[in-house]
């Protein structure tokens, strides 16, 4: 059964490579920036 899993994994890798070769790499969405709240205390100089 483990051999079948290895073969299926290799087939997935090969098909992914063929798809990337034909259509280009899968586009990754840009990560959205997450605003971080910062307490802005007045400076005492």
C-alpha cells in the first residue's frame, strides 16, 4: 500500500510540473498587510 502512495505522490508532482510548464506557475496572492495598533504617548522633552 505504501508503494501505491509513493507512486501517486510522484504522479501528482509530475502533473504539477507539466501544468506549470504549460500554463505558468500558479499565481500566489499577495499577502495583505495587517495594521498593528500602537499607543502613541506624547513625548515629554
